């Protein structure tokens, strides 16, 4: 009971203009950020990470590594800080080499007071990059976790490795919550030719989601990640069945708040003078009703401050990345992070 009271106190109390003016709310912020090649500087055995070493093509020195950590931690510390002093309670991350880089990240000056904990597994990806989940124990208590393998095949039928899907089950301020962190196969070789790979990754996650819904109807589920596809792509809209139509979603369906952003030309990364919105956070229908005791969905946001953008040249306004090929740009990531604002009536 004492722990429960502390949790209530730790969450910021809010009144929002378009919600009941006489009701107070707790807020929970849940985000995703592709950290763009957050490697350590050590050449690992059996992993293609040579370019991210001091002697590699990128001249990836300890100085560069520490600078990148400080810049990423600054961004993470600012996301949602105007809404809650605790910032993000859950953060899915992609393109991290190992648990060591995440441990270094959460120990940075900007983040150490958040006391973030880590759920991470090494993926079989040939570059050694993984996904992970950072969580604030004031909000989330993990109960179980596992990886879901995505068995890709070459044209000759031989299997090859990619990033696993991370699945974490736990309690979010006393509510059961299922979280999936994804980094689906890239569009290397062309969007259309590579689409079946992302459809496979989507089907792996969807199968697990279906099993959860069958065992626990009305379960609260969040799927997040760099999907390497847009909200209207077949892997998301058809395989996951994630829709932007909040009114007609089925009880076991998934709602995608990013469809509207994408249709308005707003994205999280840019390529060839066009915006894509790969960094999505999709939620189960059970989050949509505001007339419930638990957390409900309030708003989706892209975090894209001016200091995170290219300030001049052809790529002005694009995310300011760490490297332009092998030229160090001193940036943050080639993706903008996304986050959801969740509310809970007191």
C-alpha cells in the first residue's frame, strides 16, 4: 500500500483543457528512439563493427563515443520534460551494440537521476546491433521478457540473422502491460523487394499479440520500433492490422496514431527529399477509452527540436546525424524520437 501511494505521488497531476476540467490526471510518457549506431569502440569478435572502432573508417574514438552518449542523453532527458519532471517512463531503443552502451547511456549526467533500468538481449544480427527497453522503476516493474526470432532466408533458402523482437511483460503503475520493441529489416535492395522481410517480422510480433489477446482479452499492448516501413505500408496496415481509424477499430485491434502525421507529410527521417515515418508506437484498442480506471491514450508526438536538425545546405531540416558517410557531423541520430502521452484519472 505504501509503494502504491508513492507511485501515485511520483506521477505528475494534470488537468487538460480538452478533458474534464474537474478531473485530475496522472501522466505516463512512453517513447521510442533509434540511437543510430550506438557502438562502443571495441572490435568485437564475430561482429561486423570494424568501422566503429578508433582505427576503422569512421575513426570512432572514445571521444566521439562519449560525445554521442552526451548528445543522446540530452535528447532523452528533454522528451516530455515539459509535461512530467520524470520524462519518459519507458523508452524502446534500436541500433545499440550491446548492454554496455546502454549502461553507459543511463549513467550519463543527464539521465543518472532517472534511475533507468535495462532489458536487453544480444541479437544474432551480423552487425551486432540490438534493441532494448529502458524503464523507470517508479513506473514499470518487468515480470518476464523474451526475444522473438525473425527467421529470414536468402534466395537460396539459407537462413540469415536480423534483429530479434524484444517482448517484455510487466506492471505499469499497477496495470499489466505487454511491450514489444522492434527494428524490422531494412529496405536494402529496394522497398518492394525487401517488403516480405518486414512482413515476416510483423507476423512474428502479430502472432504473439494474438496469443496474448486470446489468453487475456482486453490486454494492454504497445508495439514500438523502427519498422523501416510507414504507417500505410502493408507490413503495418495489413499484417499488423494497425489502423488510424479510432472509431472503427476492433476490440482486439491495434491503433496507429501516426497515420495522420504521415498523411500530412510529417516524418521521423528523411531520404531523397521525402519524409518517412518509420518510428512508430502502436497501441491496443484497450487504451482508447477515456472512461476507464487505467491509463488511456491522449496524444502522440514527434520530438524534433531545432538543435537536432541540419541547419544548412540541401539537407536543412533533416535530423542531424552522427556521420555523413565517414565524416563526423557531431549530430544525434538520423531519426527523430517519438512518444505517447498516456493519462489516468485520479
